[in-house]
């Protein structure tokens, strides 16, 4: 589970990078010969959307750290009450749905991945602390069907 959460931290970065790369590469125009006197002008394509700015990525990565902290708090607040843990985690995933969707949009973006890796490395103490708290807390409910179902939902987001 800890590997899955670490992968999410990287996926946050990767997802952000992918969206930026797709936006930057999505509207390449094709070269063409100069039109002859009777040729009609080529239709103009909309300019490709700009990728996320460094400030936008920084904010996204920061919200990802807040998400990790919220997961840790949810797990710790439930203790060994597995139904309460499942409910608390489900609430965290639901309240962070917009973040998770935004992150997923950047999957495969190498620029975002690189920037996410650098951000997560700079904040590795906070990331590791949250992931350790989550991993240890989830251990109390290992094998619980409710918690497993919620974590499956997270994996599929």
C-alpha cells in the first residue's frame, strides 16, 4: 500500500506534466507550400492551450501534499475502527475528487513528471511522514472488506 501511495505522489506530478505536454503538443500545424493565386487561405487552427505554469504546478503539488496529510489524518482518527476508517477515507477521496481528476489529466507528461519529482524530493520528509502514517494506520484494517473497497475506489480514480 505504501508503494501505491508513493506512486500516487509521483502520479500527481506525472499527471500534471502530461496535461501540459499534451496541451503544448496538441496543436502543431503542418507545413505547406505557399498558396497559388487561386488558392483559398488555409483555415486557421486554434492556438494550442498553454501548459500549466510553474506556479500552477506548485499549487497542484501543494494540494497533493495536503491530500496526503488528509489521508493520514483520516486513517489515524479511525484507529482500529475499520468501518470508520473506510468512511473517513471515502470522505477524503470524495472531497479531493477535483484534485485527483486534475492530477490524472497530466499522466504521461514528462515535463510535469520531472517537476513533480523535484517537488516531491524537496518535500520528501512531509511526503514520507504522511505515507508512513497512512501505511501504519491501514495495517490495523488489513483485510477489512470496507477499507479494501474504498482503497480500490481510490486506485480506480
